[in-house]
């Protein structure tokens, strides 16, 4: 069955979510393995590690994660500003522009990696992760997270609980979709970790073509039905 221009294509929307999740896992594995144990997307870990370092009086270790945290916040704010009614009224496909920007950022990090400091590289990646997390936050009618899995795991367990105890058939589709998103994140992390061990800084270049595939998939959806935080 084909979807009308204003109705989401569920298969393509899921494919885009899986691409986003794969890249999110790849990005965190790459930043952790390749750039001093700092995460691009999992800011909870960065904050906990920073707090532990402060408690231990290791101020150098504490500051190592701060650029990533700050840049992630900037990415979230930037993506949020793009979802205002004024920006949404523009004729430009902002969802495609955001993906193109993220892909370009990752490609440049890979190419320029021998010249970049760890602080700068992780900050730029965290900015990209913040953009992705905030702008692409829906899968069909549900919120999901493409740069970390805690929220997805919680929502999956809630859906499974609803299926088991409330006989909620509608929750089955959500559980299947979230299971696939979590699996895609894990596969991306495994591929990203192995690639970084072999290719070092240039490994992130592998993620850029995946995002450009996402652009192709996303271009087939109308802007109203794209899996951004402004529509479901």
C-alpha cells in the first residue's frame, strides 16, 4: 500500500529511524574509542565521569568532558530553533538540511582527524549528536532516541508490559520498532568500535555515506510526515 503525500510511509519512516540509530551508536563508539573516552551522544556518562573526577580532585580529567557537554547543548538548542513555526514555514526542507549538515560534519572530522585535538573533535561530534537527537525525535506516533538507548529501552519495556498485562495490541508495533532501533544502535556501536580500532580517526567517514542514504530515504517523505520532533 502506498502512502498519500500527507500520510507517513511507515516502512520508510522506520528505515530512517534505524539509520539514525545506527549512526548514533557508531558515533558514540567512535568518540569513546578514538578520542580519549569521551562520548558524543551519551552525555549522562560524560556528566557522571566529570562528577567523579571532581570528587577525586582530578581537575584535568573533569575538564576533558566539558567541551562535549557544552557542544551537545548547543546542538540541541540549534535544532530546537529550527522547529519554530517561522522556520517550519520556509520552503527549504530543513530535515534534509540537518542530515546533510551532520553528514558533512562527520566527513570533515574524518578527513581532518590528524589535525584535530580531542576536545575539538568530540565537541563537534557532540554538536552533531545534539542536532540529530533533537530534530529527529519521533518514530510514527512515539518518541524515540537515536543517540542513546536508555529511553528506548524504557519505552520498549513499557510497551511489552502493556502487551502482557493490558492486552494492548497497538503496543506490539511500538515494541517491534523500538527493538529494531535498539538493535541498530548496538550494531552501529559494534561497527564503529571495530572500524575505529582499524582506521583510527578516519573511521567516522564510514558513517557519512549512511547519513546520505538517510537523506535519500527522507526525501521520499513529505516534510509533514518526516520523523522529526515536529510531526509524528
